[in-house]
C-alpha cells in the first residue's frame, strides 16, 4: 500500500522506475533469519532474484550467504562483501573461466551438475594446487507443481545429476584428489506454494544422502535449494510464512548431528519489497477492448510475457474504485506478448495516471533488457537504506 506522501513523491519522478521498500525488505529478512535460527538452518540468498546493490547490502548485513549461478554473480557477491565461506556456485554450464575465478576466490562450494563437470573442476583445481569443495546437485524427479517454465527437478529437466548417473559420480569423486565432497544439493523449482511438495523433496533428500553414506561418503551439507513462493494476488500480505516452511524440513528431513541444512531462497526474500511504477501514456477505448498503454513494458518486467505471470496492477493516482472499467494493460514494445494483464478492472484511467505493478522484487529488475534500445531502468528507495 502506498501512502499519499509516496504518491506525491512519485508524481515528481521520471517514470518508469522500480520502487524499493527497504523497510519491508528488512522486516522480511529479519523474520526469515529468526525462523531459520530456531533450527540452526543456514540461508543463502539466491542472487539471481535481485542484485540491486542496496538490496544486496541489506541481505549481507543479516548474515546470509550467497547462492550464485554465474561468475558475474560470484564476483559481485565477493565485491559486496559476502563472506566467501558462504558463497556457493551452481549452474549447469559453468565455464572454465568462471570455475577458475571461483577457485581463486576459495568459495565455500561448487554445486556440481554433471559427472563431466566434476572432472573439469578436479582438473582445474589440480592446476592451481587447490582443493575444491563440491556438493552434487541431484535431480530428484519431484514435481514442484508450479509453472512448467520454472520447474527444475523432473527427469526431463536439464538440471542436476540424474539418479542413473550417481554411481559414475561417486566413482569420479573417489578418484579425484582435488575434490572434497561435502554434500548433496537440490532445487526443484520456483514459486512453490504447496508445502507438501517440500515433504516429497525431504523424502528424496533422505534417500540420496543415505545412498552416499552407504558408499562411505560423509554428507555434511544437505542443501535443499529454494523455491518458496509468494502471494502475488495479495501483495499486502507481505512476509511469507517462513516458520511454516522451515518446520516442514525440521519434521521431514533426517538430519544427523554432524550435518548442516542449507537453503537458497530468492523470491520469498525480495519479491514483495518492490513495485514497478509506470505512467499511462495513452488510453485507447475501443469497441471490443479498452487499452491502457504504459511507459513500462516487457523490457522492464519480462515475467508476464515469459511465464504468463500475474502481477497485481493498481492505479495509484485514483485509489477509489468508482466507475471501474476493464482494460488490457500493455507496454509500448512492438510485441503482442508485451501485455501485463487482460481485462483488468481499474478505476477509469487517464493519460498521466500512475500505475503500480506489484510484487516485482524478484526476477523483475534483473531480467530487464535493452530490446528496442530501451534505456536502463532506475531504482528509487523508501529510505536511503
Ligand atoms: N537455487 C537454485 C539452484 C536456483 O536455480 C534458483 C532459482 C533458486 C535457488 C532460487 O529460487 P527462488 O527461491 O527464487 O524460487 N525467472 C523465474 C524464476 C527462475 C528461478 C530460477 N532458479 C521467474 O521470474 O519466476
């Protein structure tokens, strides 16, 4: 919810921009940290969700680690000041250059996604005279019941080592002197709202950890990934139920006394702390459709075009719901998928009104593009941090 003061301030700013509520971010982070502490769980922030420096500073300050998926993210995490002993590096296609840089940084762990990748990391670590800590990312074939474009833990997905490759994995680990196996890693998908999915994951984690133990490996880390969803329909219900989420793992994971449980949360931490604020350029009232044309498009917020994702749309210049009209809310880009919502009920809207697209903190600003030579989008904050 925006205050009158916010709206008056927005009216004087150049649009579009991402507005960040760092106060809400702080509350979300504190709630998550407190809920994780109850069970001594370790949280790594999945940096891909948002790498705005002000956001990263807050997350670092709360003591979370960083989950990175590219050399660029590893470098950024170190530059921001995340403890390198809390930096993990996942991804199906780590290049030699990225692996070498991560080895130079002595990061905590590589989450390895194939037998061949194990061989390459061992080779590169040997050349540097280093020992690389690795966890095996296993594809557990658990359905995350989310949009198919953001499902990662099924046999048909490219991610992780499939169960039939685990024997080769174990053999490679045993004959690789420059690798230190530290545990198992999973990530089955994103925007997961049904916690039962995580119960199924826990069962598989127990099985796979046991599999490695039976073969003489010490499994120190159980990394269960991220994926906890947020309520896009109710952006005011802003802080996810971290306590309920962590409780599932406490109940269903078999954790030995020497083991640590790690999480990689992205969306749940940052999703609700930002909105994309845009201005209405034109209103076209047609016979079949009414269109609101915004100055923000899929170049600033890609999720609706890419995943048919829902973001709540509000006319914040006119909060009263008098005389509501149904509009298709679209951007200025020359693509028919450049549409934020169809048949959206809004108060009668005029050129110059401000429109908020809510819950854009995760995978919003980071997925912006320069298509159509669009300019960089700016960020605005509720406080100076
Ligand atoms: N760990 C790994 C290995 C991941 O690949 C991801 C996200 C996460 C953790 C964090 O997941 P989260 O807690 O944020 O759900 N662009 C899409 C989402 C892609 C997620 C990719 N991986 C979207 O806008 O919905």
